């Protein structure tokens, strides 16, 4: 009976290690991707030289960045850090690519993330 318990414990430990390795590989593969995900954001209907237009475009950029960087079903710390980094980089790149001073003024130079429940 003792060997049955030991064999079951070994099998469970082996299975658990395999599951952890697969999850880690998936997150690592996603994090090592050099290319940021993209989504086109239209602003032809906005006058981005005005504060209201720049603010509306910034909102669209943030929403698009959150959408393309989202990973559903994963809530561990490493994945959440990747999502935050991806979102920040996507927003920074979009703001830089537009090249509007009014839009750039809306993007803080350092983004601070607070923990949430």
C-alpha cells in the first residue's frame, strides 16, 4: 500500500511539473515576441490639434492597446506584468507615431501601476 501512495504522489508531482512548464513556456513565448500587437485607430473625424480631439484620440489609443494586449484567462503576476508593459509600449508607440504635441502632452512620461484586487 505504501508503494501505491508513493507512485501516486510521484505521478501527481510529475503532472504538476509538466503543467507548470507548459504555462511558463506559453507566457515566455508571448513575452519574447518583439513585435507589439497592432490595431488601427481612426481619427479622421477628430481635430487632434485641439485638446478635446487629442483627448478623444488618446482614449481610443488606450482602449485599442488594452484590447490587443489582453490575455484572457491568465491572472498570474508575470502575465499581468507583460500585459501592462505591452499596453504601455503600444500607447507610447501610437502617441509617438501620430506626432501631435497635444496628444503627446496627454501621455505621462512615467506610468505608475497600482495593484488592484
